[in-house]
C-alpha cells in the first residue's frame, strides 16, 4: 500500500506536537515533585519514576520531527528506537510495580515495599535496558 509523503509528514508533525505536550506535562510533574514537601511519600516516588519513563518515551517520539541526512539517519533511528523501547518497557514495568505494591499495601497491610525501593528501581531500569538493547 502506498502512503503519500504529505500524509507521512502530517503524521510526523501530529506525533511530535503531542509528544511535546506529553513531555511538558511529564517535566512539570517532575519539577513539582522535586520541589514539593510531599516528595517523601513512597507512592509519589513510584509515580515520579513512571514519569521519568514517560519523559524518555515522549522525547523518543519527539525525534520523529527531524529529517536527518543519510549519514545521520542510522544513528537517529537507533537512538529513537532505543528511547521508545526503553520508555515503553519501563513504563509498563513501573505500572505493574505500582499495582503490585498497592495490592500488597492494601490487602496485606505491609510496609515492606518501601524497603525494597532500590531493588525495584534497579530491577525495572536494568530489565528495560537489557530488553531494549536486545
């Protein structure tokens, strides 16, 4: 099936504009989190990590607006694909982690989730990096 160049450009511009909007919202949340007094709450830390993943993914989507030369195309495509893959995977893993921690906190009344924060961060980001590189 043949797609006209004007349709491809329109799709690129729409994706870029929406990714800029998403990027601004994510950066706003990160800014508010970093400079608020409620940043010590564990559930907000988890949402903060989720926003970092969404920021990375939005930045990857934003890169589709550039028209690189032939020599830059491979590098930009690899960077964009890595950012999109990493952002998507880490976003899914953070959402899953938030769901599991909320279940444990509500159902079992456990406070042990906060003690596992470093392990959770390392697990989510390392699994995302590993799967993105593969």
